[in-house]
C-alpha cells in the first residue's frame, strides 16, 4: 500500500469558515475516486510550533492507483478551485505502508 500525505500552510487571510468549506469539499470528493482505500484530513491541532496548518492523507494500493487519484479530473478540479486559492505552501510525500492504518499500532492491552 502507498500512503500519500499532503501538508498545507494557508494564506494569511484564510478563516475558520474557509477551512470548514475545504473540509466539506474534501468529504464530498472522497467517493468520486474508487482507488482511494482510506482518506483522512484535518487541521493541525497546534500542539507544536512549525507544523503545517492542514493535511490530507490518502491510502491507495499501487502506484497506478496513486496516479489515478492525483490525475483524476475531480481531484484536479478540487485542487484548482478549492485548495490553490487558499494555499501559501504545499509539501507532499508518498511512502510504502506495510499494514493498514491502525493495524498493530497499539498493544492488545491498550
């Protein structure tokens, strides 16, 4: 599996209402791309200095599925219409995930 993570810093004029609108758009977008196995997004909790403001995490099975997700017309439209006008900077990465998110991360007694 491949985990794709995009971290954004918002423009200075982005408001909490803007972020809520982004979250609504992302939630509506998710079902449009069948290659996405798992999908999460949210604002930084503000627990550490220097973090980004917001992140999107998508889990896909293969590199082809990653390309299908990132190149999907609905993704391109969302990025251009909703994200790009609000983003000051973006950083992304992909890495191989050996187990599903949450699998085996906590001891059985937790």
